C-alpha cells in the first residue's frame, strides 16, 4: 500500500487556521491505518483540539508520487478560541493567507470556499 500522509485543516470563519509549531498538524498514516483516526489523534496530540473527522478537502499524490497526501477537514469555528495556548503551548492560530505556499493546502482552501468535500474512506 502506498504511503498516506494527512494534514488537518481547522479554520475559522474570520480567516485563521490552527497551526502546530508554525505548520498545519500533519502525520504519516500507519500501514493499514485509518485516515480519520490518524487525523483526529494527530490534531488532538499536536494542538489539543478535539473533533471528529469524516470529510477531506482534497487528496493529491505526494511530491515523490509514491503516496497520497490528504487534507482533512478538522472543522470550522466561528472565531479563534481564547483557550488555544492554554490547551497546548505549541498550538497557535495564524492568518489563512500565510498558508498559500502549499499547493495541496491552497486546493483545500479553494474547496472550502466552494463548499466541496469528499468522504474520508474507512478501513
């Protein structure tokens, strides 16, 4: 099975994204692992944010073309919560405009704007 990687995109309606150490939360999916579960656990571990994940914004081949990169929908909040830094000191909110250098993330942001998503497959 090809290597799968997940990036979890949590956004706010007023234009922010949740980061872990200045990057979007991300992880490699274990062999025969579950995309949604990996995304959920990664998000909780890296940011303290708890959510169910059932949808993805995009899936693309990884840069080496040997696997898949999934951008998962971690949810959309109305505004930046006050408790982020209390939950995890490595988590912070940054303007979505700071994420435009990643093609997969840009495609996901376009999908959010168009309200287009795909069901995450279950194992």
